[in-house]
C-alpha cells in the first residue's frame, strides 16, 4: 500500500521531491490555484471547519481519513494508483505491447487534448456550484457539497500534474488556461457547454451529481484503460473519489422523492407544493433536462476522433478487459439509433465509429438503476407513479438528434407540437421559481429542509445530527 507524504508542500505519492524542476513548477502554479479557489470556489465557508475526507493512501482499503478541515487549508495533492507489473496495452492496433510510461510523439496532441478536456470539467463544476452553500437543506448536505468541491479541485491537480510532468511548455500553458477559463464566462467559457450552465438550486445539484458526474465516471473508466500508464493510474484513483459524488446525487434525489411520497400519502394529493415540497412532475422535468444535457457530453454518434483514440490505445471502453471481443473492432459493427424518414431506426454502424454510442449505452443502463431505486421508494409509499428516463434523442444539441424534435417517449414530431409539449417535458420558469423559493438554508444540526428527507446514516460513522460544518 502506497501512502501519501503530507510533509511536502504538495502532498503526493509520485516522488515529486526527486524532480526539483517539476516541484518548482507546481509550487509556482499552487498560489494561482489558491487564488482561483478563493475567487471562484465555494462562497461563505472559507473560515468554517468542515468534516472532510482526505486521501491518505492509494490502497484499496483504508485510503481516506475524516476530520475537520478549513477548506483553504485542505491538502490538495497528486495521487496515482499503484503501478501494475508488466501492464500491457489492452486494445487497439498495439494490443499486447507494453504500456507507455512517456508520451509517444505521434500521440502528443491527442493525449494533451484528452487531459485538458477532462481537466477543464473539474474546476468548472466548482464554479457552477459556488453559490449553493448559502441555501443548503442541512449541514449534512452542506458538508457533502463541500466534499464534492474539494475533490473536484483535487482532480484538477491530477490533470495539471500530467500536463506539467509530460508536456513541457505546452502543458504548463494549458495548466494556466485551466484557471483562466470560467464557467459561463462570455469571453473565456469552459470547453464543454454543459459546464457553462449555472447550477441554480439543490435539485439541479443532485441531478448534476447523479447524471453529469456519472458521465465523468464513464469517461474516467475509459481513460483508466489508456496505454499511457500515468493517465490510467491517475484516473483509477480519481474514480475512488468520484463514487462519492454519484452517491450524493443518487441518495439526494432519493431523499427528495421520499419526502414527496410521504406528503402525497399523508395528504392524499399530488400537489405537494403547498406543503413545502417538490411535486413529482417537476422532478421528472428536471430529470429530463439534466439527462439530455449530459448525453450531449458523449459527443456525436459517429466519431473519427474516438476511433483514432481507440486504435492508438489512448482511450478504451467501459470495463474494456471484461469484453469478449478481439479488442480491435476493425471488422465489428454496433447498433446505433438515428432519425430516418420521420422516424427513429436502428442501423448497424462500424464499431470503431460508434464508440461514443457504446459508452453512452453503458451510461444509460447505469442511470436506469438509480431511477429504478427511486421508483421503489414511490412504490413502497403506495404512490402509483414512476419516474422515467426520456429517449436518448430528446432535447439534444449534439449529434444526429440535434436538429430533430423528439418527445420523451421517442417520437419525432413537428416544431409546433414540440413547443406545445415542452412545458410538460422541461422545467418551466414557474417550476424553477417554486424550487428557488424552497431553497432556504437549514443549518441546525439534525434538522432538514421541508422538501427533503433525512439520510439513512451519517458520514464517516457519525450521527445525522453531527455538526458537519462548524464556525
């Protein structure tokens, strides 16, 4: 088990002290990072002590410690999973060859681009969520938000280390640019549009952590298969932290649904707004919106870039090693849904061109598991309503469905019919206003806002009424 050295200015398990030039470069970047955190990170809680999880090892067990930390003093660091002896490239044209420990010249641009795009999402989500602490529904939820934020900051460090260590001046310039772009900025926005949209309320935050962080899970899994071993090992450890972010979303929505179901049953009505809760129709519309925006992050159904990354061994598939094919896909095909003659049809496409769809399919299957859990909450409460994922073509801005009007149940309709139905399918201004009115802070230990149920258990073995944030 490799432990993390917290005696260094930058905690790490990559023997940073042995590379003085790299250590100085990262030490120079660190103050800029802290300035970004102060100006764009969580508001109002810089002086608070937060019960946070901090990595102390990269081993499979006992890798984290919980204690009170002031966020500006959080020890962001650089952690790679343990190396695998004699690791070989698992897919693509060079399958079976030893993995890369340095960047091959012919793949320099593509690897840098993959790292920059992943790195850009990490600070973006912190910026999107920076106002939410002021309206937290409980100290438990506030602590979870701040935990997500500090770990997204650490994931930025993970990508910046790779840029500094392996890409020279170009990498250092890209690392600076990661702090210069800002979510929603007119002149210097974040690279992916989903990360330029504001996270306006806690219902949006829970859906963001459920859907958008789940996209992160699948992108990180694909990068964890990379033939560039430092990238693979970095993302393998990031996945440990990413799991908590999705837990926050899955259980957060589950608790919102539970509270709504309780009020529906107690008052024999679907209209729970008057009881200070969020009705199921509004929850469904938020679900539709966040799911469709997240699907756009996977890119177009046919992608020559994805095919090139795969052939070169740079980015694989979800659980690549577990798949029972030749891991080259040169002669393989894959079913792809696309619009055709006013309807949606399935066609067989070259598998290498359909890699984005494969990853998207795995994502959708994973998303359904959470929706099924939420529906079991409703069923247990005796509520005869179900939440559903909309069709993959619904409300899309990227790919084959971008210029089509697709309903949640998968019908292509006219623009006029779409406009008529949109109020039932996507959050309205009234929905957002109702949710915004509910966003009143609840900061007494053990108390929770009217629209969300308490969690089943506390964090890190603590009770639910523990003072997770103090001061």
